[in-house]
C-alpha cells in the first residue's frame, strides 16, 4: 500500500528537521575542535582523537592585494610578490606564496607590502580520518 501525500510530506518535514539539527550539531563540534587545535594562519595539523580516529584542522588566509600599489613600491624585483601572467593578455597577479615567504625572509619588505594587502581568514576546515 502506498503512502498518502500527507504521510510523505510529514516524513519529509521530520527528516528536514533532523537534518537541520544534525548540521547545527556538526558546526558546533567543528568550532569547538578548531578551538582546541592550534595551527598557523596558513597551516594544518592532524591529531589523534581516540581509537582509530584522527582530526585534521586546516586554516588558510584569503588575500586581496592592490597589485598596482605593490608594483609601484620601491622594492627589489627578486622579493616582489607579483608574478607576470601569460602574454595573452599580459598582466600581473599577486603571488600568495611569495608574499608569505616575505614574512620570514624579508620582514622589512613584508611590512611595506602589507599596507597594500588585505588578509582575511577563511573558514576553518575540520575533517575526520579513520586510521
């Protein structure tokens, strides 16, 4: 015997409510786990979380850079965190890895370039792995 529209709609509603509650619980757990596991601004860490279970927390930054302002700075070309794009059409792109390398290798240049860069943390990623 097939179910009625009312029965199916009621089951769907119940399933949606269960799904919504599970999602909220998942998000709360991810936030709390992220608070417990420290990483760098752009880094990840895997830690054991019980028998046969590991937790991976990844953090990353998103950058918005004023490429023209950075190109106008009087800094050596070898530490410039800008790279040329392919010739059709030619242009310039912000190089996030080169920018991050400046922080360690050339902090004085990093401080000058940082004025033309807006850094915003991305959502922290929390994943589980079975060992």
